[in-house]
């Protein structure tokens, strides 16, 4: 099931799994607008074996990199979290 939620820049499509994960402690602070920003202008994109995509983007307000997992359409967000290891992996 895919749902849409309003971000500042437009609509963000999400899966039910995403909606459930965002209710967990530590995930509630992730804003849809940030997911939308990463989808529109990722720092890095890696295609996974299942056809989904890992995308990273720096969120200035938090001073952290947000990893967004998108389905094969590269529009529907399945998961999002702050990736503490991203900088170390890039160096």
C-alpha cells in the first residue's frame, strides 16, 4: 500500500511500512520535507539488488546525513533514518 503525505515542496509517496517505522522513538523527528529533499537532490545514490535505492542527503538543520530507502520508482519512500556512519564510509 502506498500513501501520500504533504511535504513543503510537494507530495511524498510512502509505504505503510514507512508510516509505521516513523512512529518509533527516534524517528518521529524526521520530517517528510527532508525525505523529499533527498529524493530530489541526493548526495549519493546506490541501487540495491532488489531494485530499490539507497539515497543520502545532508540535512543542514540537524547537521547529519539522512539515508532514504526508495522503491524502484525512486519516488516512494520505504525507510528513512540518520546514517551516523555515512561520513566514515565516504572518507
